[in-house]
C-alpha cells in the first residue's frame, strides 16, 4: 500500500525531530557544591575506590530504577538506521496512547533499548506494567506500531547453517550437534513464504544460551563450517565476527567443526589440513643405490632371510653343444660369513636382476653362434 499525502507530511514533521535540539533528554549532573567536593576528593587521592564510589552515588541526582520485565515495540527495520536518542524523543513526545502515558507518569518504564534485529525494547519495573502495555498501539517517528511480549528467542544465540535441502538433513544435524555437546534449543528454516510454502536452504539452530557454546568456537572465532559426513555446511553465528578465512562447500575450513553420529569432536590443525591417514608399512629401502653386479643371483629363500648367493665364475652358464644348460655351482653365503659383494635386496629387485642376467646370457650365446656361421662361410 502506497503512503498517502498525510503520511508523507507526518513523516516530514517527525524528520524535524531528528535534527531539532530538545530538552527532553538531558544529562543529570551534580550541583556545583557536589562537583567541588568530588574534585577535592579526587585530587587528594587518599580514598579507596569503594569510598569514592559511595561519594559519587551520594552526589548523583538520579539513579535508574531496576527493571525485571520487558515489552517490545515491533518496528522491524523501520528504525534500524535511526539513532536511539531520536527514537526515544519521538516515543516520549507523541506516543499517542493513554495507557502508555499513565505508565510513564508512574515511572513504570525504566529503560528504552534498541534491538539490533529490529524493534524497540521497553524495560518495565513490574509484571503489572507488562499487562497494561501489551496490545497497545503507539506512534514512533510518524507510524503506528503494536506493543507485544518479547520472544523467548530474543536473547538466544543461533547458528545459521546453509545448504540444508531436506528436513532429514536438518534432523541429522540436530542429533549430531546434540552428540557433539551443543544441544540446540530449537531449529527452523530461516526464510519461509507461508503462502507458497517455499523455503530457502538455510536453517537456524537456536541454543539455550546468550553466547556461542565453547565447543562451537575454533581458534577464537565462532565456527563458519559444519563438516558432517561428506558435506560441508557453511555456518554463521548470531552477531559474531566472521573468521579471517571464508568457508566453502567443497573444502574443509580451518575453522570448521567436524560432526559425527557418535559425537566425536574434531578441530582441524593450525594449517587447516586434515589429519594424515594411516598407511600400510612398505618394504624397507635398499641399503645402497649402487647397481648390483651381474654375478649376484638370489638363492632360495626358505626362512624369509635375504641371503644372496654368488657364482664362482665370472659369467653364467651357457648352452652346450647338446642343448643342455651348464649351471655352475653356487656358493651360498651365511650370516656367520657374509660375502663382500652381496647386498640385501627386495624380492622385486632380485627378480629384475635375474631377468637381466638371463637376457645378457642369451645375447652372448647369440654372438657365439654368429661367429661360428661366419667362420664356416669363409672356409
């Protein structure tokens, strides 16, 4: 609904209140005699802090009354950019309600506070003032607003979690937070259109405290990510300073809190890297980088030892004229008499060495056969 000309003129009238000097709000200072007495005591500097505080209390002309109850004027974001003294002046000068006037005359309102989330909070002295003010309409900066009881969620800390697409995901996160030690007080989708039943994938988890639970604080900041299963949910706490590093949905943040169904707490290391995974033990590296000689071949390993056998001749056995292989005798080395040329090798290295030796032996036999063929053709 578009504002009428009357609303426009009324808004202009109250815009003058913003800049006009008014005697509605004053600073209660002590009298001249009381100020001189305080100055003398302050310069002497021979009184204890408690004695000087008692002197200030005695000289102070006004002491605010205590208030245990509160009501809220639901202004929403209408007064979000307006300073509190301007709102206070407008409320006192022209609230336009008889019941509110009676409560003010009886000094029932002790404190006026601006809520960051939107609204004006009135602290009153007794429950009787609450019952008299709830449901009344008052004028604030040229517009009418209703007085209601404050919500139970007003002072509750909450954590907005993005990327929650189903109610089942939200329920699983709720149970995981409970197992983690941060039991939520309530949870609900943050942005909902009740007419179309459409929501955004951001859920708000309320907790039963005014500040963030200690287990949700990582490296001095409220966590900006909940890691649960294979998902990374970006999070933001109520009126909390965001961490220096932003959180994403595809990588674990340095300020993330890892949740599990069992409630095992995990906070990432300083470098933000996940803990190293356990690996299976590997084979021990070779004792030397030098290439083993061809005169070394592996012996049969019966008891898991790494004993290496040596040939007594310089080269391997070759094919005789009758086609049989002449294998030279082997001399096995023992642990009591270790060979000087033997090197402890892994099984894979020993197999490679045997294949290399057999290949070289085949090449030598082929060279001998070619020499014989050439000699016969010459004859």
